[in-house]
C-alpha cells in the first residue's frame, strides 16, 4: 500500500527562514514527493515533516510517500518516479554498484546526495516477559521481525544475526504491525534499524514492558568487521526502558535527489534544511545529527551541484570530482 501525504504550500506566517527570493526558478516543479518507508518508523516521521517544512517555505506543494525504504527509494529516485528520497549508505552503495535486489545489474547512478540525516542504529526489542535480555538468549527458531521487505533492516539484520549464530524464522511487515505482533505474542523479537527514538518502540514501551537489547564486546567487534557499520551507543535517555546506554552498531542515512533536478531548487532546499536545525529537531529528534559537519560521512553518493554549492559557500569543501 502506498500512502501519499500531501501538504499544501504556504508562504505566509509559518515561514521560518524568511521568504525565499530565488534568483532562478526555471525548471522548478509544481510539487514534489519524498520516498520514505513504513509508518511507525523514523523515515516516515522525518520525511513527512521535512516535506511539510520545505513546502511551507519554498512555495512548492510537497508530501511523503510510504515505500519499502532505502532500497526501493534508490530505484524510485534513480528512475525519476520520485524526485527525492531517504536512503542508508549501505543499500545505496549496493544499488549504485548494480547489486540492488530489486533490479540486479542496474547501476542506479542518477541519484545524488543532498545532506546528512542521522545514523541508523541496529537494535533489538523483545517483551520483558520473554526473558530475552541478550542476543545469545534468543532461542533457536525464534520468529524475528525485520521490518519491511527490502528495508535496511531486512537487508542487513538477518545476515548480522546469522553471523552471530542466531537461528530464526523471518517475518516482514511495517514497524507498526511488527510492534503489534510482538505485543500480541505472535513474534518473539523485532530487529529494528531506524533513527532513534523509533516511534514504534516508544509506543510499545508505553503499552507493555520491553527489553531493548544491545551487543556485547565480542558481538559488536564481529559485526563491525563483517559489515559497513560502526559502533554506536544509544543514550539511556532515548527510551524509558533503558537503564543504561546500549551499545549497538549503526549506518549513516542521507537525503537524496534525482541528479536532474534544477540546481537552484536543490540549493534552496539544502540551505533551508542545513540552516534551520532547531526546526528539523522539532520534526524528529534524530535530526540533531542533520548538521552540515556530517557531510563527510558520505563516501558513496555523488553530490548534487545545488547541494555542493551551498556546502562550499559555507566553508565545507566538496571537491569537483565528488559532484555529479
């Protein structure tokens, strides 16, 4: 199912950065859609709020579309079916290299980076009543929910669990649906990969007692060596169920755009987003990492000329060789 959240453009009182006086609006679209992921996940909350913010300030109607997540977003933005999308750098690299499970052999190289979003931690949630407090506690044959098919979680988390010797039955679905299934005892574990706090986890812990499970030293080391991730610590303040910081692994997310979009349009969107972090954090707390300094985390996608122009004008160097 696809759901499009359309936000009417408004130029009046809600403008944050002041009216945009674009030097050149040639080729600007009348509207735009951002590819996100399933409801109950961070992509949808972040993407729909960001689309609203852009629409209100640039006078172009915008909205968010529910998709299968980063892998599908790469395909949709590459083909131009969607002009904007959110992606994780692991799936982005595989898609650029022609290794997307959706279209094997197709090199999705008409996708450009816009700005850094946040890191996606890979974490596990189980009901406290299950007695599962660590990865080694997950019993053989446990049913694990890995998110929507083709999502970052579904692409990497099963392989991570196999690397750690976990034997499981695989279940896919939206984060909201999987959270409900966990609460109802229909599945044993949900393996989340999403920016924190994850709406579905926050909702779960209001309704029942849950364990949010991290990795020990040996597990984290093994996963970092085997996958394009780095160690990450979920602060204890993220969830009421956490009594101490939880060490996991994570992967970076970037907002992306079809490389054929007008430079002036992408420049204004990048400027608006990068210069109003307080507003972005009000959309989703994960956006505290959506700051210009994190542009260096992108070592996969070429930069759109409009985005690169804003970064270079503001003291963040993007070499010509890295621009599409």
